[in-house]
C-alpha cells in the first residue's frame, strides 16, 4: 500500500505576515515614549517607587527579547531615552533586580472568536548549572537545578493563555487545574488537548468541571477505571476505541495533531533563552512572564494563514 502524498501548504497572507515580521524589529513597538515612565504617588506612608510598573516591564521585556544582562539593559534603555530626546532616567540594574521579584507582568491576549481550544504542554528549564564545555570536560556537578514550565495556548490565535512555573518535582497533572483557573470563568472552553501524562482522574475531572471536552490519549499500559463517573466512562470508551482502531486513526479523527502547535510555541520560548538567569523563584516566574508577553506581542502583530494546495 502506497503512502499518501504529503500535503502542500501555501501562505495566503504573505504580504501582511511579511510586514509583521519586519515590525518585530521596530524598537518603537517595545519602547513607547508615551509610556507612564515614573510612578505616581500612592498617598501611602513611606517612600514612593521611582519607576512605574510599565517602565520596569518594558525593561524586562527588552531584556528577554535581546537576551541582555541587567546591567546591559540599563545601558540599552539609557541610549534609547537619549535617542528619543526624553528627559528620563533609566532604572539601574539593582532596581530592576529588586522590582523583578514583585512586579505583576501584564500579558495581553486576544480572545478566540469561537470557543477556546486549549493546547497544553510542559518542559524543563535549567537555572543553575555549568556550560556545555565544562560538563564534557569535568563531568556535571550535583548543583544542576531545573524548573518546570507549563503553558496553554489558544489553537486559533496561537497566543499563550495560561502559564505556570513550578519546581521540577511537581508533576504535569498537578498543574492542570491551575492552568485552567487562569482562563476567565465567563469564557467557554470547548476542548483541552494534552499528552498522556495528564491521563488521570483528577485531570479529567477538572476539565469536566469547566464543561470542556478532554482530548487525552490513554497511556500504553492503561487499564479501565472502575468508577462510573461520566469522565471515567468516556475515558474507558476511548480506551476501547484506541485498542480496536489504533492510535493513529484516533489521533487523525480527534485532530490530536493540533498539539504540535504548543510544542512549536515551547520551542519559541526556548529561543529567547534555554535557561533562566534569575536565582529567586518569584523573579524566575516574572522572567518567564516577560517572555510570554514578548511572544504574545509577536503573534498579535501578525501570523501566517495557510491552506492546502490542491
């Protein structure tokens, strides 16, 4: 039996997408002279903060975008302020380091026109360890440490809608409820796509609580569940379907190939840095949030629309 010919895709909005790629390098998108740079008085006792959260977020996003150190960010922002002819001062690196622990990064996104199809994946990020050459030369040390990043993206807009950073001893299934809680209650979730690590009763229950359809492949050694809850019966029926028809046919029927989109987005996050530079956990969380804000801005500028060439 001959394999079917691979499909050929063509970008239908190349002109606008090409302009969006050009605009990603436009510094005015990331540094807006109309930003409220200095913090307003809160009227509370004590010394007010010098710089607004918008200014700190602007600096942290440029740090992630251009992969700069905190000291280099200070010099980079100072040069931009000078080129724009503004009478501002740039926050020094110690201010950025201190504020990074407590700032609430604002992540913009666009809602889907229809129900939300959420694609979820996780990966590991190193934050303390040696370089590649030192590991090959002298063997790795015990101090290597990792964080685990969990994200959920919208299958239509391709923007990141949920993000969670945990320690490496937290399993994927434990975080799914927190990811779904980041989606507003008034927004309808149609389906949730995950891998086999989320094939647990807890995960299917939290998905069912949001009135969404779970698209989760059963594990290879999966056994039927004995309880009679609706999500358990649905999973047992899926197990029988996969057993008789095969995983390949089920993945094609359920559009499980959509999960490749979230894997691509995870690769984009690692292109902004395959390790975390911050040492404190809350600073690492905000470092990831700054990367997410950058990627969502990229997607907002424009993305390709393709169709199959017949």
